[in-house]
C-alpha cells in the first residue's frame, strides 16, 4: 500500500537490494522484531517492482502517432456498439509485431465509416486471431475530482496501451474464435436466443459474468439499490458451485464405496469442489471476487488433505497473502477491498457462524455488512445507497438461492447438450422479473442514493473506527459519540468561497470545455464538455461525477457558449442531473430552453457580478465567433471566459467595452488556438493566469505553442488541462490561487506527468 501511494518509485537496483535484504531478514530472523520489518521491506520492494515492470510495458512516446501492424488474439468479450467495437487484444510474440508490443495486452476500438474494412469489425469475436494496422499510445486518462481513474485501472489490469484500428492494410482474420472466452461468447448468444424478455441481459450477467448488455440506466439502478455486488458473478456464487460439486463428489463416493480405499470421501469431495470452483471462475473470466473464493477454497482443500483444522479467518488471510504475492497491483482495485474487507468484517463481527439462527443471523450479518462497508463504498465510489439494506434483504436470498442456481443449471445443461438449458434460463428470467419491480421502485426513490463529496485522507479511518465503536457489545459507553466520527466522511468540508470570493474549476474533459463557477451559495456551469451521438458523453461520464465530488448540490445557471459538440455535447446529460433554472446560449444556436446571452446582461450573487460581453443584439450566429463571452468580477479579482471566439471578436470587444478587458484569470479562446488570443488582447488583459482546456495529443495541435509563448511573454502563468488535469482557481484575498490536479495529487501511474519529467 505504501509503495502504491508514492508519486514515483525508487530505481530498480535499489528495489532489488531492498527485496533481498527484506527477504533475508524475514527468513533468517529469530525474533518478530526483525522478521516483521523484513517482511514489510520485502513486500514494499515486491509491489514496487511489479509497478515498475507494468509501467515499463507501455509504448514509447515517439511511436504514438505511428501506424503499427499488429498480430495477435482477441481476449475477453468484445463490446459491440452501434458505431464501434471495443476489445482487448494480446499481441503475440512473433517477429511481425514491434518489439515493444510483443506479448502485451492492448485495449483497442474499431470504428465504422471505413468502407469494407470498417464493416469487418462485426467479425471481431472472443478468441479470434487478427492482423491489422493500429495506432496506439500509453494509457492516458482524464484527471478530475471524483473516484474514477482510468490510468489506475489500466495499470491494475496490465493494459500496456490503448488505441484504435486504422483504415489501412493489412486487415486479415488469421484464425477463428477459440478458447474459454469464445465459449462464453457463444453461450451468451444462446441465452439471448432462449430468453425473449429484456431480462436476458441479467441472466447473462449472473450465469457468465457477461455485463456487456447492461446499459448505464441499469447500472444506475443497481448502484442506487446497492446490488452491484450481486449482479455480476460474486464469490458467493462460486461458493454455491463448489458446494454443489462437493455434494456431487460425496454422492459418487457413497454410491461407489470402493473409491474410498484409493481416496477418502472428505478429501475427494474437497478436491472435486476445488475443480468445480476453478472451472466456474474460468467461465466468469477470473474476476477478483471469484479468484479470492477459489483461493480460499484451495486453502481449505490443502488443510483438509493435510488433515488440519483451519478457521475461516485463516483461509481468508492466506488467500489475501496469495493474491498480493502474485499480483500486488490488485490493491489498486475496488474489488480487492470490498471482497476481503467485507468477508473479514463479517468474520470479525460474527465469529461463530454455526451458532447463528438462520433469520436473525442473516439480519445481523446484513446490518454488520452495511455499517462496516459504508465507509469503503463512500471512498471508493463517492456514494452510499440508503435503499441498499432493504434491497439486499430481498435480493440476497432470492437471487443467490433461486435465480443464480437456475441460471447456472441452464449453463451446465447447455454445456452438455445444446438446447437443454433454455427452460432453466427462462425460469431464471421469470424469477428475476418478479423481484425487479421492487428494486426499480427503490432505485427511483429520491432517498435511494446519496452522493458524497470528496473527503480528506483521515475520513476513512475515522469512519471505520466509528463503525467499530458502534458494533461493540452493549453497555459500552459513548456509542452515540461514535456517530461524530462519520462526519468528516459524510459531510466533508466543501471549501466553498466566502462572500465576495469566486472559484473557477476548469474540468479536464479532453478536447472540449467545461468550467464550474462557484460563489458562497451559488454554482454556475459554463459549457458541458464534448459528446458524440450514441457514444461517449463527457457530460455524463466526467462533468456530473466531478460536480458531485466537488459537493455541488444544484446549479443556479448553465451557460452554453455555442452549439459545437465539444462545448454543448454534454448539455442534456448535465441538465438531467442538475436542472438549472437559468440557461443561456447564443441567439440562433438552436439549443432549446435557453435565453440569449446578450452583451450587457448581468446579475450579482454573493458579492460576485456576472456579465456577458458578447454577442451583441444583432450579431449573427456564426458558431465560434458568436460564443457567449462571460466576465466574472469578485472583490478579489476578475476572470474572462472567452468560449471559442477568435482575434476579430476579441478586438471588437476591446473597442466596444475596453474597461471589461483587464482580468486576473482568462480561460483562453478556442482551446489555445492560434486564431485566438490576439496579441493586443493578451497584453490588454494583464492576466496572471491563462487557462487552456484541450485534449492531450489532439489533432488540432491545441494549445498552440505560439499562443502559449504569447501569454507567457505577457506575464501570465499558462496552465493546460492536457498536462495538469482539472484546473482550480480561487479569486480570494491576496490574489488568485491556482491548483493543478495532477500536481496536487500526484500518482506514480500518471502518464502525462512522467512524459513531462526529463529522462534520467
């Protein structure tokens, strides 16, 4: 854990030395005072070496714009959308592949619109082998307030590069679909054919761990009811399969008692249970909860073969040791903490499971799990489900003991003979449909999901201590005071501006723009980021989660600078979650439900004045040049938001209203394009900070180096979301204070920061 918190890792040589010294102290030490530090040093070095090796697999930056011919196999289950297919691809070790990508796992996309080559993306099947031309780069994600970190996920999953298939020769399918993933894909198709109702997608998830058909609305409902841990294959499902195989093996040994001379029945049942669990984990794609359960079953089997008794806590600890030794980077995943922490919490709070009566024991376990895992879910996902305890009281017994066994029975029968499993799958879907209206009603309740702001580092340990205190035996004094320990997590300080102060947060939305403007009690959003039809929507994926993480409880106004997709694309998604009563856009932009942002329109809240500088009454709508230009004036400085206007409009505003130009902060026009930031305008602002929102490596070359130099020469500090992530500027007493997300919270897997560092 300590190694993964570092902003950068020590040199490999030092890590190897630390590994050797730590292992020697652990193995040779006779006292715990020497062995424990030795184990900690060895563990630190082991994890750091894994991370160093994983980061070294990423392609060099000089190959990012090169077309590369790749040969390999599709792994996992590809996701087919309307206009693209996304899939994981493992390049083989052949000399045909570039040396730096051999045996690497890549995440690729194949888009439509490329004639015959684009139409072939439908042939991408799990386990198929291909040769095609692709353009790849190191995994690089957006950095914003909130829990999601794409670069961290790529590191944990050992994804070395991301990219897309190019419209170039060669494009050749070398081999048909084969392997376990291909079997899972075919079985998913059979479920769709057998189950006519929409719930077939849930049967696929419960039977095969295939969640490709679950839409964002499905996930929202599952998160709101706290059921995401059940809809995909969990450790409990693996336990059910292992128990079934154990009973099957014991039954065979009872029918054929002569087998007991070769292998005793208890040991045989344990081995058969482990084999069944391993097979089912392979069917589920070896997700972490299934791996954890398989390891725990393996530990129990080894103990049974050695005729040694083993407590549940011992098997859980040994499984955690095994996973962290083999894959220390699994500590980066939420599944690791929810899997092990959840079971460990139940084992600690309910150590005598065999003495629990069924119904009271289940209710007690549900209460303990809800209270104990609430701090973890709040930190890992920034949300808490108020309806979760009630939903789980119904879903855990009904889904796990009725729906899941039927789905698994259908899969098993279908594996034996095609067509045998249809009736079981249909029955599983029917049983699922009976329960879903209740969960849908709970999900739509306004109290179902509680979004939480980002909390400080000490909030989690304090909340866990509070949960521990609340679950102590009756009679322990001061239990009501334990609730106070939850306050830093559930009601963190949102760091709102004071009266007369203002704050700008330029979100990292890639090639687009979205700026949050906050005063003491009001919040406004200027632009909502890019979106493409039936595809990526930054409003839904980036802007809304960032606003929730920043503690925004409602928007008082929304300004769409103009109708281009990189500024207005996320408008609909943001308005669904934050329906702002005041909405502005240029006249003629075609954005419904908005008032024109006419020059001279102004309002004042919390001692901060907002005023539109452009466009004027009769200015025609010509897209970029008609952008809403907004001035924000506080008691401690002013800011200009220029939209996508060019140099001509900048000079026109200077001529018409020269007193509105001086500002401390400028969100530069058109993402730092060389057609904007006129030299006269730049000098007239006198700004100390020039903010530019652009995507890394975008095809337009934004921000242009000439524009950056122009602002720097005028005395401004140039900050870009492409390099710094989300930019936070506070107009406070003493002058503007700027913060770059990537620098304020450095991570060792931050690709952009590593590129900015000089080579050793």
